[in-house]
């Protein structure tokens, strides 16, 4: 199967698509720009979702659901917001079809035009804040901590599975607070939850930072982000958390009576991650043999493949393996016993290597006699013979080793691809020859940021949090600068 995968060095983009399709994560849809998430890919998303959902609830958030459709007038109420999303919106104009009298199938009924067009949600700030107006009256109603798991639509011309599709799955948190400080603390808390999830579950090291004003979310006062580095030296935004100030509260007249019985506008945040994280996971860890899954969120952590001849050997293996499976599951390890007889063991080995299952256990009749099993790690492809006695504990330890190894490997790559430069010539050379994050001085203007983007296709990925202050000069204009920022070409 690995021979069917395009090598990363040959065509990174095709390598990525090969893994998504041949690894059974997703498929193309009949709807242009949309994807079908297959069961294995959805199981991965569920594993991510379950961890994040638990973390959200541990910090006091509750799940709710808001309409898919947003009245067009709602988007007009916050100027920066509508400008930011206007070119990406899908619009519903009619509510009924009818048979074509000329025999051409069905057509839109011209008499069924909506009085006001509806926008298929690109994000839910407007519909949610219109609702919060009725939910918030007093300081006793605050903070309001709501999260939504949903799908959104942002019309895309150039799409790529998981990374950029017209419709995708995500979660979006929307919170309301009595003070600016509380809202900022919420924004930072959620950023740290995303960073913790990326690093400790996805094994993806990230840089925490602030977006430049030009890169902020439409309608935000400040956008916090976590940025990850892919194996081709491009960056990928792995999560954002926005301090919205009072912009949406004022647009939708969401006020509360404070303890002094005076009306104030609430302070807001929003934050989200999407199925784009699956794309990040693939590009950070996988290799030319297939997917590589971090054990903490792998849909299948361990697969057991029996090797036998005849029903008698099979029966003996089943008896022992069923005990092992029960022990592994009791230890909280997800395991699949693949005793299907429609494919040979070698085919199964290649299949689960392609799917990135962290640990493979092969056991045959002779192994059973010797009380051992052959265990293979997906990350290093190392094979070892382990005793069946105490196997679950050894496998649990092995999964921890794999998780740590994947993180350390990705971090070493990321760290080796952060390069400081002081001239524009160096800047271009690093982007073209090495890639990665380029740490450089910038004069702080949107004009310079846009010129750099036009000339190099690199954007400011973030201004790192707790960024060291140092005097310097902008790489493009030579104007004074007080700190370096991280540039990169990105997905």
C-alpha cells in the first residue's frame, strides 16, 4: 500500500491527499467544495471533540444549539463583521421548488421568494448575540458561557480536504461577561485549553500569540491564536480565541443592570477550532508509509492480528486474545481484534500501518506456546517480542512512549525551523530555501504587512505572547521596531 502513496519529497500536496483518501479519513463529495467524512475520519473527530468538550465543561461552559440560518439584516449590524465575511456567504433566497412545466425537472418557484434573504452561517456571533439580548438582564445572568458544536459554510474557490472546504465541522464558544478583564481572562483561558489540547493530545507543538490587526477576526478587538508548523515548513492556524470587547453587545443592544443598578453593555468573547485540526495532525506526524496517529486521540490504539492455520489454532488464539482484549479495554485502551478471514495477515499489517494505528500486535500458535507476541510501534516501526504476562501494562507504557516521541520529534522540527533574520534578502532566502517561521522586525503598519505578503506570500502568523522587547529596524522599510514577529507561508 505504501507504494501507492506519493512521497513527501516528490509532491507534498499529493502525499497529503493520498493519506486522506487511502487512509480512509474522507472522500470527495458530489457537492463541489464539500467532503464526506468517512467513519474512520469521523471517529478521529469524535475523539478530538470528546476531549475538548470535557475541557470546556470542566471550565463551566454548557452546550447549546442555534439556527443554521441567519437573517441578512443581522450581518449588517456589525460593520467589520459583515465586511470580513461578505465574500464567503451562501445566501438562501427562495423557500420552494416546483416542477418545470417544460419537463426540465424541478425549478425554483419564483413566487416563493423570501421577504428577507437568509445567510447559511459562516459563524454565529450575530444570531447568538441577538438571542443573548433576551437572556441577559442583570449582572446575576453573567457570565454566560455557551459552546456550540455545529457545521458552518464559507464559500471557497480552492478547496482541500479538511484544510479548506466550503462546509466544515467545528465548535464555537460565545461568552458574555460583566467586565473587560473577565472577558480577556476567558479569552486567554480558552487559548490555553487549545494549546494544551494540541500539545498533550495531538502531540503538536504550538506557538501562542496575538494576531496583527490585519489578521484579526472580523469584529474582534484582539485575536489570540495557536500556530503550528507542518513538515513542509508551512504554518497552520490551529485555533483562535477572540476578545470582542463590546462591539457585538452594542450592535445588538445587549445590556445588563450592574450591582449599582446602572445599565452597561456586556463584554464578549468567541473561540473555535474545526476539523482543520485533522489536517494539521496528518501533516505534522505522518510519513511516506501512511498516517501516524498520536495514541491519546487515535480511534484505534492497538490492533491485534492473529496468525493461524485451521480452526483449531484459531480457537486457541481466540481464547487467549479475548482475555488480552478484555484486559486492554479495562485499562482504558481502545483495541481491535481483526480475526477476519477475508485478508491475509500481511495485507492487514499494511492496512493498519496506512491507518496509523499506534501499536500492532501479531500473535500466532507458536507465539502462544512461548507466551509471547510480536509488537510493532507505528512511529518508529520497531518490532519487539513481549511476554503475554503483564502485556496490558507494557502496552500502556508503550503508548505513552509513542505519544511523547511524536511530540518531541515534531517540536525538534518546529524549533529548528524558527529562524531570525535582520534583512529582507535573508527573509526571502529563508522562506524559499528553508521555510518555517521567520522571526523578523516589522514596523507595525498594515501597509508594510501587505507589501511583504504581496512580495513573498508570507503573512504574520502571530506576535508571540510575552514577546521579548528589542530595538530593531523593519526588514522592509528600515523604520524602528520594538519587537520581532513570526512570519510564515501558511495553509
